[in-house]
C-alpha cells in the first residue's frame, strides 16, 4: 500500500512538472490558480494545434468558477470549433465531467458545459448534458433546473437554431417539471427577435402576464432591437408606450443605447445622434456605450469628422473609451486615408496597453510612409516588434518596404 501511494505521489509530481513546463517553460516555481489561467490565455492566443490547445487547458486546471477561466474555456472552444476539431471539444468537456464528481454534480458547470457546446454548434451534446444532469443529479426531484434550461435555450441561440428554442421552451418545462423564470422568457424573446420573428414576442409578453411575471428593461431591449431589425418602427413606438403606460418602466440609458445601436446598425446615425440630444435635454447622462455606438455608426457611414467629434464629446464628458473604440476609429481613419489623427489615437491606445491588430497597424505604417511620416512609421514598427516578438518576421518585411 505504501509503495502504491508513493508511486501515485511521484506520478502526480511528474504530471505537475510537465504542466508547469507547458504553462511556464522558463520557471520551475509552481503557478497559482490565476497565474495558470493567465498563462493559458496567453498561450492559446497563438496556438492552433488542437492537441496542444486541450493540453494547455488541462494544465491550467480550468473550472468555470471565475470569469477569467470562462474566457479561456470560450477561447479554446472557439479555436477548436473554427478548425472543425469537434471531437477534441467533446473529449475535453466530457473528461472534466467524468473525472471531477464535484463538477458533474455542479449545476453551474452543467450550465456552462451546455453553453460551450452551443458555442461550438454541437447542439446534440448540449441536450445530452442537460438530460444527463437531470438524470444523474436531480433524478426524481419534484423540480428541475431552470438554470440548465436557460443555458440550453441560450446554447441554441448561440448555435442560431431558433426553431429548436421554441420547441424546448414549449416542451422541456413540462417534461422536466421546470418553472420558467424571467431569464427564460427574456432568452426566448431574444431568439424570436434574432430570427426575424419579433412579432412573436407579443405572445411571450402575454404568457408572462398570465403567469403574473413582470418584464424588465432587458425584455424590452430585446423587443426594441428586434423590431428595428425587422423594419417595424411602428412597433418600436408601441413597445415604448407599453413600457411607460402598462408596466410603468421608464426609458433609461440602456434603453436609449439599444435604440441608438439599432439605428447605427441601419446606417441611420444622424437619427441616433438626435436620440443622444434628447437624452441630454432630459438631463440623462450618456455612458461610454452611447458614444461608442455612435462612433461606430458614423465610421461605417464614412462620416469620420462626426465620428471624431463624438470621440471628443465622449472624453469631455468623462466617459472612458475602451480598446474597441480606439481600434474602430484607427481602422476607419486609415481606411479614409486620414493617417495623422489615426496616429494620434493609435499612440493614445498603445499608451494604455491596447495595440490594434496587424492589418490595421500595417495600413497605418504604410499610410504614414506615403504622407512623409517615415520616422513615425518606423517607430510604430519598432514598438510592434517589441510588443509581439512572435511577429517580428512579418514586421521586418513591412519595414523593408519603407523608404530608407
């Protein structure tokens, strides 16, 4: 017995050393949980080999208990599904569920596994995990898991299988004795809206009324977005009136933001800006999302002056632009051959640790060289080589093409 125990301990030590070498090849010091997850995230960004992706995830001992772990899970699943390596996804998730009794019985992990299968488009496996969880854990319990049901509906939304959402919503609560909650109805409304069947949301509201369940701002945001997408602007007005008169829910910043975002997607950014003016006239404080949506809208429409004006307005009102906001502006300014303001924004972004992607940076570097800003172009190349040593050869090619 002592021999077997000693052998087992030595085996674990060897396994741990191998995992440390995967996540931190230049260190012999064991990593803490968060350090392992961060190391895994960094490695996955540049890894495409399916076996190594799974090995990195195993080494990090991921569980969906933290936001960072869930990000790593999601990145790994995205990479494996994009390369059609679905067997690796199933192997990894099922391995976790079978080797960790605590995870197999965890409602939270079951819900997360269901969503990951939905993200990969593996809907049969999403249903399988749902059914196994109810059979193994809940058993003959009088009440099923609404969290797992909501995860399953969301999984089908991710997989864009909207017809199946309706079937699950109608059948599964009865089969598994689950009482739908507000999140369930909101997910179903979202599915109807994303499938071009926004008018069906009225039946969702009617069902909620029958159950004595009051919709919230999120419910109406889905409806507003769906009606704009289906070009049913009259229904947008009806929803806003319904919110105010029937449910006593006022328009808040989130409601205005979804209207602004929807109009910008329809390339009606001038109308979206009028909504911003309306917010300000009501002394309602817009947030970073408000301005980011408008900046994106004006950029897509080619109105770069208005986009830059929105950015200045955003900063002056104390709203902090995020990385995506900077990247959007730099990309479209380069596209519009407005390289000097693109450089200024790019430098601001890099000072915050946010570096635009290779395509945008290459466009900016070559554009600066064309307008006589060769030294600035070379400085950007130097910073990119320093920040991303893996891409040095790519940047050396770009540098070789610059005027000497």
